[in-house]
C-alpha cells in the first residue's frame, strides 16, 4: 500500500515522502520507511503524529492512501504567544476599544 509521510522542520517548509508498506503497517513503520527523522537537524523524540490532521499514536495502523504527519514539538505555549502578540499591538488601543469609548457611549 502507498502512504505519504510529511513533516515541517521549519515554518513554511514541508518535506514529503511517499513510501510503500505492507498491510498492517503502523505509523512508526511509515515514519521509519520515509527516512525523514534521520535527515532533520533537531531532536524529534518529543514529536507527535497524525493521520489527515487527526492525532494518532505511533502504533496505530495506517491504510492505503493515508497521509501521516509528523508534528514538531511546540517551542512556546500558543496561548502565551498570543498574549505577547496582543501586548505588542498596544493592548486596548486598537479594535473594539479604539477611541476611548465603547459602543454604548460610556
């Protein structure tokens, strides 16, 4: 069966490999057959995996035509990053709070 394995080692960079596997192969088999983890510069031991955008375990079975995705570990908590971006934009100086009054005129 044919399975596609993808990973993104950096923002806006995607590596893709198509591998042929036997029936009953697992996500781990697909990732190993792709060789992607061995060519990446960072330690991917904390990586997680998905099939078509749904998180799966390394021992889950893949099917013909599946797209196995390797997710790199997060470097920053997404909620914290959003808070920091909001602070950098000036907090209450934009959007709904612009002009010093809310829509009810208070």
